[in-house]
C-alpha cells in the first residue's frame, strides 16, 4: 500500500499540463502581431497589433499562473525568472531600443517572444516529470 507521500511523488499520478489556452493565446497574439499589419496596413492596424502583442503576453502569463496545472513552484518560479530576465534585458539593451516608441519598444518585442518561449517549452516538456520539466523550462531561452 502506498503512503500519501509516495502517491504524491509518482509521476504517473500528476495531472497533465493544460496547454490549449496557452497555444490559443500565442496563436491570436502572433496573428495580431504579424499577420494583421500585413493584411490591413495603416496606423489602426499598427495600434491593434501592438495592443495584441502586449495583451497576448498578459494572457500567457495568466494562463501559466492560474490555468496551466503546473506545480506552484514551477508557475511562480518561471514568472519570477521571466520578470528578472526582462528587467536585466531592459538595462542591457541599446539606448535606441530602450527609448524607442517612448520606452515601449523593448516590451513590445519581448512580450511575444517570451510568451512563445514559455508555451513552446511547456508543450515540448509536457510529458516529462515535474522536476525535469522545471529544469527544461527554466533553461529555455
């Protein structure tokens, strides 16, 4: 008979990650960011594209924090790691990028790329044990 501690650490008993909200958010985000300006050129499409890129980043963060079914240390740790990485990157980028678009250029480009990295890492490591997945996600670019 298994004790409750053995039952909790068995990888086959862990719930699988819920990936579809993250994949859907990334799909809409990249359609807004890349396809919309091509399909509808003009200033309105540019504004919607920028808003979609940032909103998609927020949607992926909400998915990962609340809807992904990942263990709590993994969820919180990766969001903290992403925040630290973005803060460090904001200090290291060239002045032209740091001040471009009234200081929003780096964030506009970082949100879709970071969101894509989170979702691709989650999809790529979805069948691994939590510890292995955590190491794989935390080492992804």
